[in-house]
């Protein structure tokens, strides 16, 4: 998309938001535009139970890690690896909540920046005093670092196990695993505590549409997540779509496990669809959502006359169909069948335009982040 056109749209959005800020703080407009109900449903029926579920899966991983650290044997390694994969899948259902408590502590930076910096990981193992708080350290921790430590330090399970039973370095290596998981546990606990405490009330009470409102922060976080971390991170970068055709099969998610990269992408995309449509976590019940809000605004496509929410869901379905055509190992797809990866990225970009321009404009939300991908 032409950057001048984006700048125009952004400027128009700023003007619209500025002009309507005072009138858009009304809680209930009488036609499905009750933002108190909208925010309450998201907090109580999707965000908090999703974090609770992820925490359960994370704690299973932590417990299996502790057993492995105490006794590095084949059984404990297998259990740890399996629980890591389950927790990573579960993470996809909460990673999109990059607003509020998660944004405050930049949770994603400590959980899922990939590809893993393997040189940095080895340097940290040798020097336990190295900090994990700087941007350069983000790719040395979280799920991608554990992917490398569980699946990439040997060509088979025996070699991986030998990495941790080594007489000279084994204890340092397991100590680093403990350090990573303790860090993740601490940060997750902080986010969950905030959502279960004062922040929930803050989130629900800030019912305006100005830049600092809950709806604005949420929409910005959600659109950014889809554009930069689903479309670009999972597909655009590995396929070369956003890097002048330079293929990067080593930059897929879960590169060392390999056979779950598609599953992670599908889980992430499905979580996003469910959130847009207000599907309660763990059930088929739908409540107040971005979809119902757009419908209450009578937001329509200027060309077809269709409801905007219908068009967005139709495009989601097209993306899902393209995802289903992929093989489980996305790294291999980049190398052997990259056209399918490009197809997914292309269809996702259509979703981005709908969310970033059409949806945000209909809702009088200003998009405050910038896209540096050049499209």
C-alpha cells in the first residue's frame, strides 16, 4: 500500500478521533454500542480464562522441566518436550492480548521473539550473570530458546540428553533452562494478577474511543498483532514477501521442532478469529465483540454493500483454507513450496487492510503504530 495513502488515512483518522472524542465516550448508545458490556465480555469471557488456561499448561511445562533438571533422563526429556509443545500452542491464544498488563511489561519480548539467538544462549549458559532484560537478550529466552535447548542441541534424543548429562557443562545448561522458565513464570504471574485485580476494572471503565481508551489500546494491539506477528512474523519474513524475496526458512516459528510450526500458526489465527467474533473461551457462545460492534455501527463495504464484519470473516476463511494447504513443517515449505507460504501472506495482507483501515475508521479508532514493511 502506498505510504502517502497510509499517511493520509492515518491523518484522517487522527482528525476524526479528535473531532469525535467528546461524543464517543458515551457508554451505551442504545443500539449494541455499549462499550462497558463489550469490554466486560472480553475481560471475563475471553482474556482472563485464556490466561488461566495458558497458565495451567505453562505450569505443567514448568513441573516437567523441574523433573528433567533434577534428573536428566530420556523419560523426563520426552515429557518436558511434549509439555513445552503444548504450552507453546496454548501461548498462541494469549499472545494477541498485547495491551494492558502484557504491553506494560512487554511480555511477548520475553516469550516469543524468534529465531533464537543460539550464540547468545551459549554465552548466557557460560556466564549466568548476563542480563535477560535488554532487547538483545529477547531472542535468547522464552519458547524459541527452549525450542533450541530441547530440540536443536543434538540431531536425536540421545545427543540432546548427552548435552545435559555432560560432566563439565551439563549442570550449567539445566540451570539456564531453570532461569528461563522462572523468568517466564514471574512475568506471567504479574500479568494474571493484574487482570484478576485492579486492571480489569480499569479496562472496563475506560469506555471512550480516544487514544488512551481501552477500546483504542485493544484495537491497536490486535491489529499490530495480526499484521506484524502473524502475517509478517510467521509468513512474510520466512517466505521473503517482506524482505525483497530473500527466503529465510530458518526464521519460522519453532524451527528446531519443525513439525509444529503450521499448528502454531493455525492456533494463533483461530484465536484471533474467535476474539474478533466474541467467542467465549472453551465454548461456542458468542457475546459482545468487534463483530457485533461493527454491525451495530452498520459498517459496510463501500463497493459490495456487505457488512464489514461479514467481509472480514470471509477473508479469515480464505486465509484458513490457505493455511490448511500447508504441510506441518513451514521451514520445508519455504524451501520446497514457497508459493503456498506467499499465498497465505498475501491473503493475510487483505485482512490487515480491512482491520487497519476499514474497521478502525468505522470505529473512529486512530492507529498509533507505524508499519515499516514497505507495503
